[in-house]
C-alpha cells in the first residue's frame, strides 16, 4: 500500500473527503493544475541537462513554492517531481563543482604568472592575464557562492597589487614628463633672452605637446608648469604681434615704392608729402599696436608704443587720449 492509498483510506474512515474524491469533484481544474506544474518541471530538467544551474535553481525554487502552498496537503505529483529533481541537482552540482575547482586552480595559476610578470617589469602581460582571469571567473555559476567568494578575494588582492604597480609606473612617467618640460622651458627662456625667437617658439610648442600628455590627477604639477608657460606665451605673443605689424608696414612701404619708383625733377617736390604719408602710416601702426596691447593687458608694451607715436606726432589727439588712458591702467 502506497501513501496515496493509505491517506485515502484514513480520510474515508473519518468521513472526510479524500484527495481522490476531491480530484474527481474538481475535474478539469485539477488537470489544469498538473498542466501548469509540468512545464516548470520540464524546464528545470532541460536547464540541468545543459548545465544552466542558475536558471534551473530559479525554477526549482518556484516548484518548491508550489509545494509549500499545499499547506502539508499531500501532492504526489509535486513530491515525485521534486524527488527526481533533487537527485538530478545532486549529480549536476557534483559535476559542476569539479569544474569550478578546475577553473579555480587555473585562475590561481594565472595570478601567479601575472605577479611574476609584474616583478619582472613586464607591462602588457599582467593586464592580459587579468582580463583572462576575469573571463574565467565570470563563467563560474553564482550558485557556488562560497567558492566564488574565495576566488574573488584572490583576484581582488592581485588587482590591488597590479593597480599599485601601475600607479607607481604612472608617477615615474609623469616625473619624466615634468623634467623634460622644465628643460625645454629653460631653453625657450634662454632663446628669448638671446632674441632667438625661432628656437624659442620651437621649444614652446614642444612644451605644449608634453604638457598635454600629463594625465588627470596631477593638477598641482600642471598648474605650476602652466604658470611658467604663460610667461613664455606672453613674450612670444608680443614678438609675433610686432613681427606681424612690421611685416604689414614693410609691405605697405614696398607698395609705395612701386607706385613711386624714383623721384624725377618734377617728383622731387612731392618727397615731403611722401615722407608725411610714411610718417602717418607709422603713427597709425603704433597707435593700433598700443590698442591691441591694452586689450591683452600688456600695459608696459602699450606705453612704449604710444610714446613712440607721440614722438612722431606730439600733437596727435588720439595718441594723447591713449596715453591718458594708460596712466589710469598702469
């Protein structure tokens, strides 16, 4: 006599409705209930056969919830299903655990190789091995929480060692960059003092290239270097502006020369007028340069320009106005 027959007989003796009688009374609804549990059972079996323990566990928990909802009421179908699945889970877990052990040993071996590579000063290999380690760790099912926790702790310890080594290497690289930039700034300043502006500009551009390579996290160094670079920039910018104005003036003079190649007897009388025109052009150029320097905040340079303008034409109203403005700014 199985447990179903025993329960039916005991309930009949007590004059209570048996599960068999209830099933006959319920009819189609009971069939529907069985139909709902069957796909779940099949889903668990399918996932176990594929080694998908996490998906199988999720459905297995749902099946247990169905059993708990019976409130100790005997359900042979659920009991049989859970019994079968429990045995299948035991086999699957035993197989998967052996696989986890193999993967853990492989991870530990890769960590040892990566640590040795760090000590040997190899830069690329430790990161490549770390990526491989993470890939293997991600394939270990989360159902092995304890085992995965131990493995993850080992990986984290290795990552910290890798990070420390990387940070030390970064600090060394930045120190070399700063040293190179400082040397180039000194060369640029020496060139400016020697009025060798071409080499000064070359070294300044090299400084900017290296300055842009300094990574985030080194703001203190970048700010200190930046202040010195600004001074060099100011000197070179003034030189560039003056060179541009001189070039423009030379071009105008050349054009004027082409228009009046050589004075004839008739043109000799026009020379004073030409000199006046040249003087006017120089006066305008110096006033414009003074205005530009004021906009940039280069007040001393602007003062020199306007003094030269007043020497050319002491009575020039605009030059006087600029000179008065500079007194309020300096």
